[in-house]
């Protein structure tokens, strides 16, 4: 009598345990690629490439 009720609870508890483990694994991962995303050329590249460029504002 006790065994069928435990079997009925096993699947939801397994699901919750798996989600909890995934959350802990993701939260503990220090690598965050969005922090290393390059948004474009930096100031050194601009200084190098604007030196040979003509002034087009005139």
C-alpha cells in the first residue's frame, strides 16, 4: 500500500531534483560569454586607421 504511493511521487521528485541540479550547475559556472563579447574596434585600431584617412567633413 505504501509502495504505490511512493512510486507516484518518484517522477515529480526526480524532475525537481534534475532541475535543481541544473540550476546549481549553471549558477556555479564562472564563464559568461556575454562579458567577453567584442563590440567593435577599440581606440588603438581607430587611431591607426584614422591617421591615413582624409578629412571628409569639408
